[in-house]
């Protein structure tokens, strides 16, 4: 089970941090992902972190967002800085281990 939290309302230029806690003792072995689904749009991958800490970002968030993980807390984070209106939407954490696992999603609304 993936439990995401930390969404909310932010002004343009502000920051938010999302968290996703995974109920599994195998968390340290998982590559973890954050997806963003803007209203009326498809779900897009925005950030990934491998089990050994390698990070990847979509061009749209590179330099503004940072993904990190705590294996001790079984949690992956998404630090979102310099938010803008296009960052509005639902953010989902995801992992693939033989199949896809999705969190319920947390809503981020950025007002300009």
C-alpha cells in the first residue's frame, strides 16, 4: 500500500513537499516514481529515484523539483519549488514490482 500526502494550495513561486510511505519491508529494493496528472490530461512521470539513489526528472520540473527517499522510513519525497500553474494536478506515487502499485494521489493546486 502506498500512502501519499502533502498536497494542498500554494501560490505561484512557493514550495510544497509531498511524501509517500510504502507499507512494505522491501522498500529499499524498489525504484520509486512520482507522476503528475493535470486536469483533463494524461498521467505523466515527473521524477524517479532508483533503489540506489539515482534520480531522473522530466524536463518540465528539472531544476525545480527534487526527489529523495528514506529507506528507514519507507518513504519517498518530492520537494517542489518555484511552483507554477502548470504544476496543478494530482500527484501519484508509483512503484513497479512484478506489477504496478499506485498511491491514491494527492492534489496540488497552484494559484497565480
